[in-house]
């Protein structure tokens, strides 16, 4: 069942409408701008056939609330107190988002009590002793020039009740959560607990996932920068592979369950000969396997090869390795890059064929740089719309975008399942065309669309 079919099967459970704390009665202090209407909506897709089908099922075309500044707001800026938290792994653009939040809160709404929560949600638990940082435009003036997050981050599951207790003690009424799938699920739990306690706290998420695997948010900040940073790594792998006879450049990129970085980086620097993503259950041994495909490439007269593999690809191939989870409960992926390096060397050694494998793992380097170009602009726009949503009393939502429009998406929907590369879609078809890997694999293993039911 596709995610759209899941929504249509139970539109009450998977609502497209964002929760509101109450009626907006306060005049917005924001001046010299066009305000959006409370009823402005943006369609969830441009696919007219699906929209017509959905309209027959739901009685209305599915859409999300448009994000932006409102003429009337719910929270009084004069009494507002803000908390900002960054959680999960690092990602390009975290400091950009923090800076943008602080500047928009200060300059648009004249809010000056802004707490930066240290080391993720743990910073809201008293026993850890992490003191919050007071944030203002001077504090965040140049943080966007540095990678990482000035607040620090952390993984780990905290007690929702304790988190809300701290927010209540601090009189926080605006909470901004910058994080990915797990962090946003925690934000959803906080929003639900606030609702149960009748606490008027807006909980708004800014999507942070370098893997670009959240649903309905368009593209997460950090993704474009990660792809851009991967390009010179692939170039270096290609240079190393070309530098020796039968050289193999092997690059492992981030992507636990979704192969977007690997696929996009392959297209951005199409010297790649084999692109391996988590969505593809490729084989290692046998006539249809990767090892034989490499051998076929060398037999065809080529004297080098470049392989780019996502960290979550080929996990089924690695046997006799115990499961390990991080502090948030996520299953840590086994090292597919090192596994392939060893297996490739073993295979060609048995064949008495000399190959040289150069292995590159730039994962932590890529995620630790500041956002660049349009990615940095996306950080500011996401933060900009998160602030306007929170002041207007929206909660339990995350900011996304559909094309040129920014939208408010219920967190429940953004985390309904992971967004994945479609093996039937244009992106994967383009990857197959760019790599030419179908030439070297036997059968349809590189084009699963041909054999999928």
C-alpha cells in the first residue's frame, strides 16, 4: 500500500490538517508584507489523475495548509518565551536554521527570551545539568559560517512527561525542534502531551535529514550540500582508479534506508559505473552478482571502475554480525564499504587477477560542513515559516515545501514512513543510464522494475 493509499484508507487518522491551539485574535507586529489567508491550501501533488481520484474518495482534493505570516496571531509576542533544540546526527545547515529562527523571532516579532537547549532533548532533563544558552542576534551573528550546531546535539529517548514538565517550568510557549524522523516523533509526543495537559505550547519542527527521507516535506536542508560535497570525493575515487591498472574506486555515502544522496551524487558526477542503494537488493556472488559484473567490465577492455554505495545498501549480504543500536534505538548499519573492499580483493585474488581497491568513507566529513548556496537559503525559508506558524498557534507540525510553496505538514504524516528512491521512477532510470551498469550485470538485477510484481 502506497503512502497516498494509506491516507485515503483512513483520512481521519492520517489527517492533512495541522492542529491549532485556538483562535488568532492578536494583531501581528509584522509590517510591510503580504499576509496569507488562513484558508490558503497547497495541493499535495501535481498529479491530476491522483487528485481527481482522491477528491472522489475524500470529497475534496488533498492539500496542506500554506505556510507564511498571518495578519492575526495566537501568541502574544510580549509574553512569549522560546526554546530551540537540535537533535539527532549532524547535518549541514543546523547553525543556519538556528540563526534564522533567532533573527526572525527578534526582528519580526520583537521576542527576546530565546533559549538554546543544549545537547538535544536531554537538555530539557534537569538531571543532566545542561544549562541552556540565551540566544540573540549577536550570539548567532556568524554561526552559519561553521558546520554542526552551536547548541550541540544528541541521540537518545527521553521521558515525554519530564520534557513537558521542563517546558512548563520555564514558561515556554514556542518550541522549535530541528531534527529528522526520530526527533520529530519526539516532538509529536511532546505536542500530544501538551494537548492532554491543556498547555498552549506551539511545537513546530524544521526537517533535518541529510538522507532526504521524510515524507511530504519536499527536500530537507543539508541534502544538496551533501550531494555537492560528495562530488569531489567521487572525482578523487575516479582519479585513483584511473591511476593504476584495474583500479577500483569505492565510495561509501550516507543513506541508511534511502539512497537519494548516492543516486543524486552519481548523476551529479557521472563517472560512476556502479550505484548501489538500500532500495536495491543486489547480489554479490553468482552470474548476476556485483563481483561478476566488475569482472565483466574488466573483460570488456575497461581498466578501472568506480562504485558508489549507500551505507544501508547490501545489508542482507553481511552475515554473522550482531545487531547494534544507537541511543535512539536506530539499528546501526553494518559497514558495507569495508565488506565490499574485502570481498572484491578476495574474489580477484582467487581469480589470480590483480586489482587495486581504494576505499573512501567521507560520511562524517560531509555532514559536518556548513550549508551552501540554495541549501543555505532553504534553511532560512524553513525557519522563517516555522516562526510564523508557531506564532499563529499551529502545533504538532513540520514545515515542508511543494514546489515553490512552503507548507505545514502534520508530523504524523511526515513520519508515516521513510521516503525512498522508486526503482520504477525517472531518478533510478537516469542512474542506470548514467552508470551503464546494466551492461555488466547479468539479467535484470540492476533494473528491478523489470521483475518487480
